[in-house]
C-alpha cells in the first residue's frame, strides 16, 4: 500500500502513538493498538482468522485506534499522529450505502487465511465488528464511501461496540 490521505472533514482528535521500528505504516492506514504500539490492520495475526471473518473483524474493532495521519518507514520508531475521529473516504467493495450503515475493515482470503486490508472498508452486520458508520449516502453502486470513524481505544467506538474481552 502507499500513502493516501483519506481525511475529508471533521475533527480528527489526534493522539500520538508509539510504533515499533520494524513496523511500516502508511498515511491513511487503519490502525489497531497492540499492547502499546500502533500497527496497520494487515498485521493482525492469522490466529484470529475463521471463515466468515467474524473473529478477525471483532479483534480489530475491539482494538481499533484510528487512522494514520503520518507514515512510519521501516527502522523508524518515532511516534506518529493518529486520527481517532473524523470523516474519511475509503475504497470498498462495490455497493450502495445508507446514512449510518455499519462499516468495518475489509478482509480478503489469501491462501485460505484472512488478511485485513489497511486502507479498505466494507459493510458489517453488527456494531461489534464496526469501526465507523456511513457519513454520506450512496444510492448507486460505488467503490468508495465516506465514513465517520470512532476509535474504540480512545472514544469507546461505534455505539454498541466494546473493548471488553480484549
């Protein structure tokens, strides 16, 4: 993936997050908090995988930190700024969207294992898998969507989600 600034409008309520020197983060990556370090969605381990992506998405949503507003190349361990709220535009599977639809990180199957996409979202069936809600209705099929993100770590997440059991 490459740097892509998806922020469109709204308060971002940024925080500074630590990053391990071996972790590569691009601007626009959806991040989770692994103990005390920010990591891109693609770094949630396959141990959290099961068919249907439920555990994968649940694990990410429970630890969702926000959107990377700064990049971190390999070898860099400086903290980065992370947006914990705001409206962002992300790629998504083609579809229509209603205001308030639940949105989670998108998952692809790779060799019978799931991989979360750090810069792509998808509709989810329950708030416990959500990291955002649709902020702009899209009545005709589209491959990008405006979403209002809510960090679970910093703001408690999308209504109905919880960090319990993390």
